[in-house]
C-alpha cells in the first residue's frame, strides 16, 4: 500500500505544518527515547505520537545498530503499533521499516521541492542502503534530473544499486567526485564523522542530510553547516539528537513546517541543508494511510 511514497505527500505536509503550529496544530509527540544496548553497540528508539487532525495514535519501536558484521541484517529495523485513540485498543502492527524508508524519503522530497535551486539537473546520493533506494524512487518520480550519481563506502553496493534501479546512475569512486557540481545532494550513510565537505558543494545546492541520528555522529562538516541556511523537521529534536547541528553550533533558520505554513521563507537561491531526523508524527500519518488503504481493500 506504499509502493508510491508520493501518495503520502499531502498528509505529511499537513502533519509537518501542524507540528510547527505548536499546541494549536494538535500534534503531541515527545523527542524520541533512545535506549543504548552497550554490549552489542545498538540502540532501541521509542517514538509515540498523536495527531488530532488525523485522529491517529501510534508508537514506533526502532532498533539501529552501527556496524554489523552480518550485513544481511539491516542497520535499522522497526515496527509501528497503531491504536484506536478513542479506547486504546491495538488496531494493527505494521512493518515500520517500509514506513520509515518511504516517509523519510517523502519528507526529503517535500524539503527538496521547497528548497532546491530553480534549475536542478544533477542529483547525488551518498550511501547505497535502504534509504538510498527510497529516495531515488520518489526523487526520480517527482523531479527531472539529467544525471544521477551515487557513491558508497564499499563500491560493490553502489554498483549493485546502479544495476537495480530503473534509470541510469553514474557510480563515482569518491564522495567528492559525486558531489562536485551536484544541485541536490542526499546523504543516507552510517557515517559517524563527516563525509561531505563544504568546499566541495556548489553554491546554491540543496542538501538532505538523513544519516547521523545521534548527538555524536556527523555526516556534514562545520563549513557546510555554518555557511548554509539550515532547516530541520523539529528544532527540539535537532538540538538533542543531531551531531551535525550540535557539534557545529550552526543556527537553525526554520522548521520545514514553518515554511509549509508560510511563516518562514524557503530561500531556494541560497545553499540549504535540511537536517532530517524523522518524527513520530510522520510514522503516524503514514501508518494511518496504509491502514486505511488496507481497510478499504477489505
């Protein structure tokens, strides 16, 4: 029911705007609780949310493990529980991994629609995991790029990506080669130290920074963070969870929801960074969308 993530865009845009409206928007969600699993180098995240506009109540349970020796196991695994908000009954258990991949890419696409330069021709993806595929799918559906480039730390995975997706992709031998001259850049890596540097980035480019979801992890260097206009999904989450934001000391210009509401400008003529951490309310509207589609089919 989520084969086309673009179907989620209206619901996600509304949810982002409602979140940024504060109490009046009717979104209730705390910053995610993250429990370390020190013996195995992993984390368990718990992400509850309620959206009044959708009358939907969920919690997502997500595990993420940095460097697994068994690469057949995904770094992120998730389950979403959907409740009846009127009486607390559990209505559905959904595969959170698919929802996470699709809603994250859809929110990046919303940011890109608002923030990318007017004549964007080159898309660059750094990383070749699950998020690379979901971002590629929705970005090539919604936007027209003359060239798509990919780089991954292990080249075999980048080559596999290029052979699996529907259109032509250029595999680059370095991140710098992939990034140079790109108009839209997506970072979807498991990096814990910067892999994208400001002096590589074309002025006016737009970056969706999706990896590095811990306060001590980085994907972007200080120069890029400080010399770009910084947009986030949640100010509170970014200042708690994002190493790129916290360690660079970069100033947050706006939440994406503020741009969607029209209370902050988009500034597509500037170099822009959207730091995506993912919010529980995004899972809520995506889970409700899937459940409603499934219910209608039954």
